[in-house]
């Protein structure tokens, strides 16, 4: 029996975010410590097997309400259904004939939910990879992130940018330039300039996330886009600033300038803070890490942070101090 198994990893936004949805520039790296895995195998009908974490049974109405408060309404099954639909639409648009065999899909993920480590898009990317293998369809890698994004924005109405999808398709560490001048059309999708960065040398990064207090991405991305589209100078300038920090970060990585990179990470969070009303517990994570001497910024939409530490003593201080406020710290596996 044909069986296909694909993993897609979590990611951390190192610099530039949240400018990725605003024609900005970003740097992200993959986090192999956590992943979403999709298993696809031939079956009589097209079946999607409900994962354990997609709860449909609760001890009480209060248990249900608490689960929704932490994780939102959004499980994995809608992501997989939307990915399949979008994949079929892509094939139809490009006159790719699909064979008539059916399949069953199982999926699981250990990516912490709703903390900004791109758990949702990882499930879509893994599903897309399975479908490409099952039907022997080759979608160009530069098109794949835009196709994945369309699953979320056009099929499901989720506000999102390309950054997460690019790094999860390309893996490693990637510098992304979403300037309109870089836009290209391919296969009916807009692509941009994506540059893989060398991961053979990297400074000592850490990532931390809060295990008990999370917030759906849709909640976090409030009216920033509206303010940006209305031309509010504070928001527009902040997005330009975040993009410039990513461009400077690329140079710092190429020249191995760890001190400059650390300063840019801190500046990125300070810029973001200037336009968002941030939850106190998320700000506390950044401030606690900085108190230990490390740099710190959000790794995504909130609930996880990323930064650079100096040595093992500082890392242990991060583990201790962030642990005291309910956060888990780890060293990301990137290469």
C-alpha cells in the first residue's frame, strides 16, 4: 500500500515582522524542534481522520469555553480540506489531470498552539507535499508559499502574510523581500525575492513560548491593516522601519556581527510595540529575557519570543527566569 509521510516544521520570525504583509522585508528560520506531520495512504474513499488535538468532546460546557478561549475555534481538519480544494483548483487551472485513486489523511502536530510559531501553515504545507507526491504533481517551490497563503486568505478568510509559508517551504533561514518591485507572476500567483542564508554559522539563538496563555492569530492582527491602508503615519513608518531592520539584519548575518544583530532584534520589538496594544504577559516575556541580558522580540504574532544569548550561563538564566513566569525555553534546531 502506498504511504506518504511529510513533516513541516515550526518557524521563528527573526527580523522584519510584521512587515511581511505590507510589502516589507523579513528574515525567518525553521525550528525543527516542533513539527506537523501528515500521513496520506491509498483508501477506498477520501477520508480525513480527526486528530486527537482537534477536540470534539468536552467534560463540560466550561471545559469547552476554556478550550476556545485558549485555542480559538480552529482545528486542523478545515485546513486540510481547504488545502485539498485549493490543490485541485490549481491542477484544474493548469490542465493537470489527476488520477482516480482515493486516499485517507491522518495528521498530528506537536507545535505549541496559538503562540505564533506557524502551526496552521505547517499543516497546510505538509498536506500540500503529500498531495504533490500522491498525484506526482511538481509545483515550483517559489509558487508553493503563495498557494499555501491562498488556502488561508481566500479559502478560510484568515489574515496572514507570506513569511511563514516561505520559510516552511524553503526551510533553513531565508531573507525575504516583499517589495512591489520584486513581485513576479508565475502560475497565476505573485512571488517575490527569497534568498537562502547560510546556516553553517549562526549566533546562539533561543526561543521561548508561554504554554498556558495563547491567543489566535486572527485576534492578534487587529486593526493594524486598516490603519496602514488609511495611511496613518505611525503605522506606515513602523512597517518601513521593520523592513529596514531586516535588511540590516541580513548584512549582520553575512558579516557575523552578533552585537549588531542583537541590537536589531531589540529595535524590532520596540518598533512593533509602538503601534500595537500588547498583552502584558507577552511584554513580560520580552522584558524578562532582556533583564537576563539577552535580546528579545516576538517570534510571530505573540506568545513566543526569539533572541540571542551570550553564553550558557545566560541561557540557564533565561530558562530559570522565563520559567518563573510560565514560559518554556529551548535552543532551536535550524540547519
